[in-house]
C-alpha cells in the first residue's frame, strides 16, 4: 500500500516539477508537505536561507524504507543549491 501511495505522489505535478529542476514556490512546497503528511509518508526537511552568494533552498528527505531514502533539493530562488548530495 505504501509503495502505491508513494508511486502515485512521485508521478504527480509537484514531483515532476522537482525532477525537471523547476523552481517551486513556497505554496507548492507546503502542498507537497501536506500530501506527504496526508499519505502518512515519513520525511525530514531542512531549510537554508538565501544569501548574496547562495539561493534559499530546501532539502526534503523521504524515507522509503529503513534502508532507502530519497533526497530532493529544491531551490526557492534561481541559482545553485547550498546542499550537496550525500555520499
């Protein structure tokens, strides 16, 4: 059941925007968090405020199972992210 819910969310408009590296608005990000909560999908998030050097960005970590996670970095402004992929 969990896999079907997650697959449905991943094929949605918001995730397609993330996968296409499109800028997400704060409203869209809040909608994404609401979808994860409503579907009881565990996640963590972190926020880094923008500076003159780096844009504001969010890191969303979705816990698929105890050994697999999906890390998504979402830029809230044009430019590259502060977060870097973990090894």
